[in-house]
C-alpha cells in the first residue's frame, strides 16, 4: 500500500500522571515511523495526557484524514480493549461521519514480546548460562478479566517452554494474585536458586513502580526494566497496524 493511501496510525495509550509514560509512547511512535517511512503516526490518550483520543481524531478529521487505524497500546485484551476504547471511538466517530476508524488488535501475545522480555533481562544482568537455575516472575499490571489473566498464564508457560528458564510464574500489580513479592518468595520456597523479575508492562508508572517495590522487598536477584520503546515492541505495533490496514471489512465500534 502506497504511503499516500495508507491509513494514519493512532496509537491509543492509557495515559498517566507520570511523565515517563508519555515519553515512552512518544519514543515508540518515533520507532514505528522509522519502520514505516511516510506513515503518519500520532498518539492519543484515554486519560491524564494530551491529546485525548477524541481531540486527536477531531484534529485528523479537520486536516483531511479520512482513514485511521486505532491501535490500543495494550499487551492484552481486557477492559480497556473490550470496552473503553470501542466506546470512545464509537462516540467520536459518530460525530465525524467522514472519518473511517478501525480498531486494531492488542499487541500480545506475540513471540517478539518474549524477545523483548529476554532483552530486558539481559540488560539487567541475567546470565543466559544460568537459565536452568533461574526462575522468572512475569509481572504484569493485572486485570479482573479472566481471559486476560489466562493469556498471561499461557504466556508464562510458553516462555518457560521456549527459553529454558527453570520456572516462569505470573504475578500482578493489581486486581489479581499473586503479587510480585509473593511470587518471588514462592520460587525461593520451591528451591529456585536465582529469581529474576520481568515486568510485562510497556511504560513506567504507578503499577510498574509497585512491581519494582515488590521485587526489592522479596529480594529478587535481578529486576529488569519495563519493555519501553524496545525495537521488538515497535515491530509488533507495526505488524498490528499492517494487519488492520489490510483488512478493509467494515468494523462496528460500540460501547
């Protein structure tokens, strides 16, 4: 698809009072622009940061954009992907009849996200030759959605199967159990020699800080940084955009 005819990409982020969140989103958008030269990539936020999603779509419409892929900056399909984002897109596009907006799929699960987790653990000092004696806590933000929790558990199982860690266990910063500290202690109680905590979150903020506090409290040996603007994460954004842009079937957006 020629750059001039491709839909614009609106990355839909949650937003945060922590300025590191928006800075990470900006860096990810810049990486996607580098991967897809000529593609218009903008970010909009559900809360806290500007522009809001409605303001972003209104601006694109006013500038003559007619086709937009709205891509949730989410690792899993929970409340925001199933309810919040469709609702705000549906309400806004009802007021902008010239604008065609389709919602792309969430980022995870995807093998590239496991590669990004591996990269962050290496950067934090996890030794590849000690995988057989290292257990990993896959620490996500958490959700009350059973589907989202099941996907995190499956991601942990797949990571252990493909990477060779002696254990990979999920933990959650909110809404679900166990918490990060309890997962670290559980691995220790099971005789795991070394424990690494891998935050399965995109940007810094309140919940990642809670993951960090739990890892430190329980004495984890390695604490990786968040996924951030990694090249793997940017590649998944570009792939999800490509999938949505290629699917020209009508998409119903509703609350």
